[in-house]
C-alpha cells in the first residue's frame, strides 16, 4: 500500500465528495485543494466558483487568496462581487459550499472570527468573509478541518457561520431552507448529521485510526452511526495528482516570491 499522510487522506476523502455536475463555492486553503483535486481527477466537469466573482475557474496552481490573479485568468468569466452574492449565491444557483474554520462544534457551527472573548481575543482570525452567506445560501455545505481539541470544541468562542444551530429543526425555524452541513471531513474520519438531532456523527473512519484517537481529538462526546465504514485509502492516482498540484503550487509561488 502506498504511504500517505493524514492530511492527504483528508483532502482526498473531501475531493471524493464532489461530483462532475456540482456547482461548488470554494473556500481558500484546504477546501480549494480538495475541490481542485476533484476537478483534476474524477470530476473534470465540476464548476468551481470563488468569492471574488470568478465563475468556472480552473486554476493550474492553488490560489493564495480570493484576490489571486490565477483565479481570474483561468475563469470562464468574472462578475462583480455584489452580483456573485446576490444573483448567484443568494439566488440559489450554487449547490455546494466548501468551507473550513478555526473552530467547529457538534452541530457544525463555525468560528472564523476570534479565539477567546470578542472584546479581548487571544487570537483575531481572518473573519467571516462570505462564509456566513455561503453557509445559509448554498444547497448544502461540506466542511474540511483537521481534528483536534482546540478546533473541535464544546462551545464556540464566536459563531461566524451557522450549521445546524442547536440541532433538531432549529436551522429551519430561522427560515433557512437549505440543508446546511451534510459532510464533515477530517484527517481522522468522516461525519454526517444525525437525521433527527443533526449532531455530526461518525459514519466512516480512516484506515489505521481508532475510536480512541477520534475521541481524544474532540471536545464533545463523539457519537457513531449504527454502521461505521472504513474510508477507502488513497489510490496511487489520487496521490499523484494531489502531490503534483502541491508541488506545482510551491514552485510557482516560490518563484513569484
């Protein structure tokens, strides 16, 4: 079996969640790596949209930010940001939002604003950007995050983007008609919301990972589906495409620096 790192397993598992016909609003960082891996492997027809207004973009390297010229240069077209949000996103034209975060709770609410008290935070994070609107307006949300007790917390320091709020039908009671987070992909496991409680529940464990490891890296009591699968390990092809993408990105961005 080919050797791979936990973050490679995470990115590949996340990429597998995307299909050829999806229209995906992509966050910078790990979501971008997963979405572009999907595009470069099993889902060449996936439509990738970034917050800066680039539609059907096909970057050859991973963008540093939404302002990276790589996105505009490789897009089918670029629209104004107000049009992107009002017409495309809030108009219900984007099926999947792919997000990450600094903190997540068991109902997949996300924090990208502050760690610690808002008025005197320990860390000031990048903020919400378009994530709060993506979380409520895309048909469904995929989240990719490395798992650890500092990030998988019982209570968020700040709620930037809502997931399933307080569980149950609390999201729908706010008048939000979209599904919210349907998948949470980590370097240890795959989670999906429980149909009734909406608590994120383990449905698949990555090869070599134990339930003890998952609990040790989670700030709440982890729940498991009735049947828990084992995630298929990365294929040689998946690893080749992902590693080539990262190597190409490092080379180009290193030259630019």
